[in-house]
C-alpha cells in the first residue's frame, strides 16, 4: 500500500503541488466569494490547502503549522438534499502536502500518508492529539453541508479544531442545522450560491494535557494543538437579483455555555481585528448586501430556532431606515 501511495503522489506534477501545497488557492477559488480569499490571517507558518479527495477539490483551508489548527475553511452549501450518503468516518485524514517537499496533494488516512509519525505531527495535528482530552474534533466546514465525496473530505484534521463537546454537539450543532435549512430555502431555492467561511480564534490553552492523560505509560507529546477561544462564520448568499442577496456573521465562545453574537460581515471584521491585534483582517470581498431586507428576514427566522440554544443570544443589525438601530436579546 505504501508503494502505491508513493507512486500516486509522485506522479502529480510539481506545478500542481505548489499551487495546492501552500502558496495559492487557484485550484479551489470557486469556494471563495468573488474568488477572493480572506485577508490578514497569513503568517510564515500558514499554508494554503485546496482540500482534495477522490481527484476533486472540495473546499479551501488556511492551516497554521505552528498552532496545528486551521485559521479558516471556505466552502459552499451543496445541494438541497443528499441521497445515499457515505457513512460517517471513524478514521480522519491528514495532509501529506504540509510536510515541506512532499508533492502528494490529496488527503490520506494516517497509515497511508507515506509519512512517519514524526513527519506527520511536526506540521499538523494527528488523531492521537485528541485522545483523552475532553475535546471534540470539531468541523469548520460542516459535513452536513456537503454531499458524497465532499462530505467525506470534511473529515480531515486540517478542517478540525478542538471544540468543547457541549458547544460542538448541542449549541453549534443547532446553529448549523438552522443555517443550512434557512440557506436552502432563502438562497439555493432562489437560484443563489451560499458562500461560507468558518474560522477559529486561537486561545492560550493547548492539548493534549499530561495531567489529563489516562494512559500515562505511552510516549506522547503534550501541549501541541491550540484550543480556540471563539468560532466564527461569515455567510454570503450571492444572487444575480440584488434583492435576494444577503449576508451576516456569527461569533460564538467555544465553551459549555456559550454566548452567540450575530451581526454584519464588517462588524465581524472589526471583532477579529481586535482579537488578532491586526488591522488588515477582512473575511469577505465586500459586505455582500448586508443591509438587504432579506438579511433581516433570514435572521429573524433563525432567531426562532436558536432561542434557548445559547446562554446569551445577541443580534445586532442596522436595517433601513439607517437612523434606526435594532438590538434584540434572546
């Protein structure tokens, strides 16, 4: 198997590997609103990944090889329904391309990656990092938003961050379900394209922790993977009919009893600039018609789904007329 993997990777030409392995999103720019990537997140340790599985590109990720987590994943909502979906994966993928000089551009399960354990965990998180930590491998690009191979492709550790299990399975899970339903009705069914970027703001905590490891007799490196303090999503429904085009953003705490803020895309930029201490951050190419009446309609319908799902739900938007500011606490 190892030889087959090696041959399969070597056969990919170097130009393709360069485009996928850190320098460009050219092969997956269809997942970026106006083909423009988020700005202000790049560092010397970040790598741009066009997430490739079964010879197809499924979404884009900016990955941090120092924090061992993605800064963000950009994707689109696929289809109104998905028939005969693959079973949820128990084994997650890793990215051989994150190792400098590796030309394999397709995600692989760890045993078939062609990399030794040290080579794998020197540039990315591995499944062992999450064992006995009380954290989930939380998707940024949700598997429920994708179909077929695209759904399987979300199970790569370069699309995962440590999430509090209550936050991931209950609070954020309810938000994802409501968001998918509302985007299907108000965007896909109206001939629009739903572009989303979900990201994680790095905190100070790292996993795994030695004092929480139940298997203390094994060799394991501790304090590796950064636990995010917040999870955010920017949503843009692009539509040729400007009256049907809308956008908004979410920002939530990654903890058992989180708060959730809902506001315009530009306000998310401002919040992230404070958190990252950088004035250059911009997620979407523009505000994607944030002041559209359609925005208010979709948010109000989501509010009904999310009441009680978060400790504190704060929705803040300024709709027309511009002089009035609406602030709702649920």
